[in-house]
């Protein structure tokens, strides 16, 4: 499984494992996890890169409707996966 690094808004580096990738209406989404363990936290990331950019730019999907739609796609692609959107505190 591919492990990639993301630079956060604060400049820190976060590493995630890419579980799956899909494209919906021309937008690329990644399903990433923070661990390869069974109870890992998973996140859906949306590609917001400029078309001619050399670097990819991803943001976490935070809109509940977008999250539900994309998570249904990933649930169909993967077996034994259930998604829950956690509220930010």
C-alpha cells in the first residue's frame, strides 16, 4: 500500500496510506488511513490542484453531503468498510 505525505496548513507533515482512489465528475478523491491496522481512522481527500500544477493539493472532505456521496462509492469499491463522519469539536 502506498504511503504519501501531506503538508498541513500549519506546515507540519502528515503521513497517510492510500487505500483507494476514485474520480467523480472529473474530481479525484483519495481514501486514506493513518494506519494499516483494522481500526484505523480514515479520511476522504478531494484534489483541488490547478490543472497545470506539478504538485497535487488535497483537502479533507468536510461537507456532510459530499462525504456521504463519496463514501458510498468507496463502500462499493471495498469490502467490509463502513464510514462515519465525526463532528469537529
